[in-house]
């Protein structure tokens, strides 16, 4: 097994080095003799495929820029499966693949039929045209006979060029007709096709130039089908059973590229060299030995390929508590913040800015994986696309249980920095508000992170025999009390508010459930300047006026300095001050007509969230 893994790694290294780096003369000559297209850019490669020859150079360049990506198919890998939904075509750039179809009723039955070889795919071959042009299901299973590079083409680029030159739909309909004719031939005459496939000089599937004869009415109908699919994503009718007349409908396209991210379990050969080499450079895992790294990858590591422009994770998302490592390609980290930190999370102006770029060896999502924090930023693939390794809680579970030093090491690493995909930008200082940076001990921060990790993953604390059982349900109020913060406002608070954005939806719901809903009539005071306060308020609806009282000589003058609206908070320092000591109110707040609805939160409202994830205490200190 080790020898096989090393051999696969060596072949993989050679192919990746050849495909990515500028080839030397010997490599270029070898590829040229084999007829490979790997050295061509995507636009030039499209020009070598018959289905795309009706396009002019500028149209091929537009498609290449909008909806293409390169994919590596490893030897023996089943790349697409017959009967599965599809919405893209593939052009073979290098390597070799074979096309197989299932024949019902044969011996050695495999899912209803034996796989029969019907064609060989060499560089320049194209398959999946009907999926690209009509949204049809896959007509054959394609398996790599050796490591191969392919170019995947999605429909969004076609939409752009057909919209610019409507007559192109007529040419694409002819391409679709030839592809349909070829697929019928494969299905009806599989036996003779299989016999022909035994010859080394057989035609490449996708390059057979069948003369598909259609009536004018059939051609017009096919043109309309192409238009409906390219422009509107309207697919043929699929049956639920996936019988001869159709298959289940394909999933929706991803982020406007016409290509969807692919996901697969990480294979042993990949883990032995490339992935482990990158992970050993990640500070969280630097202390792990080779065996521990292999165990982690075997238990819960997936390989993801993201096309250009696709979104990997979204700011505020708390559903995927995973960490990702960049293997190839490039991503950008984008943060969404309120232009004015004091403005409304529901209606305030929002700024989006790119914080940094992520490349090979970079990681993001450490806080999500170890402490269960929501995503702090949106990460999406650039025009280069990206290949990532995703580590789930199942991957680190055996390491957390068996390596005593792992949790303290991770806590120290997270305490010393803010990871790339979950980083927070400090809000700019606001004129008129005092700049207050609380003293924080890195040791205390690391201790709270250590506790957060142990509580999240059910680990015993040092000196204790059993893990602590602590869930948010224990802190929820009984009876019929419910949060008055609806999902829309909750989502906006978690995405935009500089304090609540680090709460998961479950944590914020627990906080809101411990609060008290109040309706304040017109002209009534929510709080008075100078009074001692131990609570904060979240405005749910309505408007309240903010006044500050100043001394002018012997007189006290009340001056209006602003308003608070739905999605804004005030009084945070009173509720979050250490020890529940509270603080004096800094202003007077009065409800405007027709009144205001608020949720009042005391220090006890945050008890559940802070107890379950102690790292939130540091966030509260930073926010204040």
C-alpha cells in the first residue's frame, strides 16, 4: 500500500508540475507528440474541440473567462456516472479515459447491468455536450485509465455569447443533435460499439461526426430547447425514478458560473505527500507526527474543488463548523461591516472590503472548527478557482481525545492571532466616544479558548474524570416565553453588529429568550442620564431620541444628539461590565411617536452563551 501510494504521489507531482509550471522544452515536446492540450490556455483549448468550433475566438475567450475550470481525474477514478444529472461538458486536455455504458440483463450484474466499454477518450475529445446545451443526464460512465487533465465548461459563458449573437443558438442546436444521435447509437448498439472499442484506433467519443438528420420542425424545437436551457435553466422533464425517459432534476448552478463545486473523500495517495506537507506548515498541527496526521485525514478530510467566483463560506454562517486548507488556486476574504459602528444593523449603510488573499498553504475557519464560532468573513474563489481540503470535527476528534498537549497548543495559537477566514477588523474610533481598550491577559484569553474547545467537543478538563455537560437548553426560560427578535433582525445583528456578529444563531436566541420585551409609549423615558444602569436595550421597532444634558453656567441644557432605530443597541457597557457592577447611563433616551419596542437584556442574559463558549468574554472586552 505504501509503495502504491508513493507511486501515485510521484505521478501526481509530475502531472501537477507539468500543468502548473512553465514547461521545459523536453516536457513540451513530449506533450506535443502525445497530442496533449495542457500547455494551451483555456480559450485555445476550446478551439481544438469540434463542439466549440462554431464559436469565434472572442466568444471562446468569453466562455473561458466566465465558466471554465481545469479538473484532475486520477487513474481509476469514475469521473461521471451514467444516468446522473449534469450541466457541463468536458474537454480532455491530457491523459486517457474510457466511456462505459450499463447493459441490463448481463452476468456479473452491477446496479442492473454490466459496464461495457464503448469508446476511448484521448486529448482533444469532448463529452457531455447534451448536458451543457440541454441540461440532460449523463449518457455514459467515464473512467480515467491514467491520470488525466480535463477542462470543464459551464453554461453561463454560453448565455453571454448567445445573448450577444442569437444566431449562434442555431449552430449549437446542430451540435446537440449530433450528440443526441451519438448517444442513441451508443445505447442501441452497445455490443458493436464495445467490439469496436477493442481496436486501438477507435474514434474518440465526442469527435464522431455523425450526420444527424432532422426535419425543420425538429430543428426549430431543438433550437428552442437550447435557448430555454442556456437562458433560463429550463431542463427536460425528469421522472423521480430516473427511468429511460429521464432522471432526477440536476441541482441548481452555483454563484452564476454554471459550474458547481465538487466534493470527494480524500484518497490515501493524496494524503501521503501533498496534503500532509501543507498541513505540517499550519501552526495548529505543527506538533503532530506523521501517524497522527494520517489518522486525522482518514477520519474526516474531504477534497473540494471550487470554480472561479464560487462562494466557499459566508459571513455569519454557523452551519459548517469546519476548517479549510488551500491546496491550489486563490481565494479572497471579504468582510461586511457597518460604515458607522453606531448605525442600525437592520438599515445602516454597509461597507464590503477585501481583507486579504489566500493561497497555497493558507488556512481559514480554525475558530469555527475548534470553538464552534460562526464565520467571520465571506470567502470566495478568484478567477483561478481553488482546491481545498476540509477538516471536520470528526477529523480532529481522535487527536483531541488522545493527544493531551493538542488542546493547549491550539488555544495558545488562537489566542496569539486571529485566523484568516474569521478575523475581525477593529472598528474605527468614533468622534465623541472615548477610546477604551481593556487590559487583556493573553494567558486568560488562552484559558478561555481552552475551555471553549473542551466544552465544544465534550472533553474533560484537567483534573476532572468526566466532561462537563453544558447546553444552551439549560439556560432557556421555561413556560411560554419566546424571543421577540425575529429571524430577519437576528440575522442582521449576527452579520453586521460588531458585538453580536460573533454569536451563533442558537447563542443569540438563548440571549434574547432571557431578555424582557418592553413597549415604551410616546414621550416615555427608556433611561435617564446619570442613573445607574445594569441592562442594555435592543430596539426591535420604532424610533427613540437621544439627549445629552450639559451644564451651561448655572443652567442644565438638554441637547438632542441623535436617534436610535430598529437594529441598534445602547447601554452595552452597563450590561457587560465585569462582575455585573453596571455603569452610569451616558444619555437620556425618550420614545418618539408612536412608541418603541425594545428587548432589555441584563448580565444574566449572556450567562448561557458565556458559559458554553468562554471565548466570547474576550469579544465583549474588545467591543467595549
